[in-house]
C-alpha cells in the first residue's frame, strides 16, 4: 500500500512522537542484593523511577565482594546504551575505568552509597559516612563512660563508605575518649557467618573486652550471634550500623545497645532523581550528603524512627 504525502507525514510524526515518548532506562547497580539495606535502596530507586517516568532496572551481584560480577553488569549496561547509570562501587579503584567508559559513551553516571577514586561522574549521593562513624564512636564512648577496651568488626577492604565510617569511629575514640583503647579490628567480609567468626576470635583473644562496634548490617548481625552465644547481652556494649528486623529485636532485648541508621530509601530515590534531572535538562548537585541517626531503645518507638525503619518496601 502506497501512502500519500499527507498520510506519510502523519505516520512519520506519529513515529517521532512515539520515539520521544519512549520511557528512558536507568540501570541501578548496587554493591550487593542480599541485605535489607539494598532491598530498601531498591524500593527508593523504583519509587523515583515511577515518579519521574523512568524504567529503573535493578541489577547487582549477590555478594558485595563479587567485584568481577559488578564490572560485568556495568559493562553490560554500557553495551545496552542505557540512558543513565546509578552505581554503588564495590571497590574504590576497580570500577573507575568502567565509569570513565560509561561517561565517554555519553551515559550520565551517579555514584551512590560508596565512592570512587575519581570525580568523573554526574552526582554523588550518600550518607556522610565519616560523620556517621563518629556518631557510632561517640555513642559507644558514652555507653562506656569514656573507659575500657573495644574492638571493631569492619566490612570489606576497598569499600569507601565503610572505610569512612570506620575511620570516623576511630577518630572520635582517639580524640574524645582517650580512656578507651581499640584493641583489635577484623573484617566480616559482608557475611554474617564470617562476621560471627571474627567476633568470636576477638572475644577469645580479649575476654576483658568492654564494647564492640560493627560498621555494617552483616557485620552487626554476625556480632550479635556471637554475643548471644556467649550470653554477653547487657554486659558487652554493642553499637551496630544499619538495621534489619533481627537487629531491632536484639535492641529491644538488650543485646544491642544502639544502631547508627542511614536512610537507604532516600539514598535510592535521590540517586535516581539526579539522573532524571539530567535527562530533563537540569543540572543536579555534584554532591548530596545525607545524615544518619542513632537509634536506641529510648527512641525506637518514636514516630520519626519508626518511619525511618519501616519504609514502603515491596515484600
């Protein structure tokens, strides 16, 4: 069938309008997918996708230590020519060249949660992790009355966000609590069982330990298993980071004294929003620092804390 000039023009305009109205795709690549923190980040990212009419594709490695898989996912996003990339880098150095590659391909890249040794990106959205670590150190110092021996269950080597909060913790202890000594630090490697083993090793080596700090959800979860196994609840002062249902129960039970809690829903939402702004011709801020809050038994049931701990996460 041959179209007349008028029909051809109408068809062409219709095709152009369809192309312009096609939903743009933003790939969100977390460091991992198996912890509650990432489940909540995903909910925020997908909510932003809905609000800004973007097709948000969530794709990350199961484990935060699987750097190779994260690199594969980023390369795949570049090959697919996604319209935007939102990335939480598992390693501060390993992902730099791949972010550069995406930027060179004209893909706007926002880094969230954990940073890079590079400024070649659109925006950076994360908790102020140094400040959050300081909050954890200050709370543990207060709980111990400024005296005692403490240890740290760290996350993984090379993760900027957790390294920053661990550094913040150590800095506050050194500057504000000279009567507290950090006697040992071990990695939990983003794994509850490994974090439990690390905590057991520390508790065996230092039976006179007074307190412990865990810099992530899996590290805190593993530490709490060790605390319960040794019946140290209420005796050993414990401050964790992030939150899940089990940690909240342990806080109520007295096995966990406090948690430094981020707002992962907001992190996911704001990270996607920066790309939405760029695609709409707006310039988002280069850096967005979000605040954490200390949650204890005293404020656990207040409305602001409950709202923070129970975001609208799809089950």
